[in-house]
């Protein structure tokens, strides 16, 4: 069974802290994504990666960075957390760049609160 | 950037009826449109994908259409059941895995 796991379901951090969100997939997928989901705004793409060490900015990359050192792991980093980064963070993976099968498999999400 | 619009008002229907959800996009036609289901506190789950050159796709009780003239996709659930109650998200894929999601429409199916 296909699985995308995220390191935490709930996280509370303080303003200015460095925050790491980890995502692991066990499907040997090429592509991995980080989204944030806010009420009324839907899912917004922060960053995605189509290969190890490769990354592309999404629509809202400001205040975030990512790391993909291994194919199965994609990390989202908040360099200095701020209250407006309080949100639900969703990681996803999909098979292959250019593949016909572009369905995304999502993790359960991490609800991050920044105080 | 592209905008994907879904009706933010919840759709309430009676069990057994057909639910129809709408997804509109602006500007360019996406290569694919996808539909996902999301239950509270969980990540979205893929349901159906339709390509730009396809008019209609079916899977069991689900049907999705893609009208490039109207810049719209419709998602239908026939013979709806209370278990179909969830939020349904539309996602448009443009180049190289660049996805834009709508904010979702909540469906309530009453017994």
C-alpha cells in the first residue's frame, strides 16, 4: 500500500524558531511537493522537487526552503517561523515527471501553530 | 498565476440524488484536471483525472467532464450516499507538475 508519512501531526513553535517538517514516501516516486492549506485559500504550492537535490519554487516560497538529499525524503524548513506561517502543511508525491499518471499521494498533514 | 475556482458554499443533497460540483479555471487550459476527496483532518485522496483532449471520464459512480470552451470541469456523483460526504478539491496541472488547487466544495449527503 502506497504511503506518504509526515514526521508530526501537530506542532507548536515560537516565533523566530527554525522549524523542520519531514516527509517520507515509500513508492520510489520522482516528484515530491510541499503545500500549505488555509481555509478559503485551498492548497498552495510552496516548493516541489522532481529529483534528488533538485527543487523548484511554487507560488509561495518566501520564508521557506527545502532539502531533498535522498529520493524518498523531502524536508520543508521554516528558517525563522512567523505567526502567518500557522497552517496545515501537506506533503505529496507523484510517480514521474512527464508521466501520464500524475496523481498525487498525500500525507496526513502537519498542523503547525506558531505562537 | 492561474486561478481555480470552486463554489465555497456547501452542497447539501438527499441520499440517492446526483451531486454535481463545479470547477472553473482562468486563462490557459490545463493539461490535466484532477479531482480529490478530502476528509476532515486528513490529506486529499485522488479520485479521477481527465486530460485536456478528453470530454468525459467515468469511474463507477463518478463522472468528470472537461469543457475547454467554458473553462470548466464538472464532477458528478450518482446515487450519492452519506459516506460520500466530504470536501472535494479540483486541481489543474500545467507544465511540469505545477499544480493549482481550488479551495474545495463541501458535500453533505443527508440520509
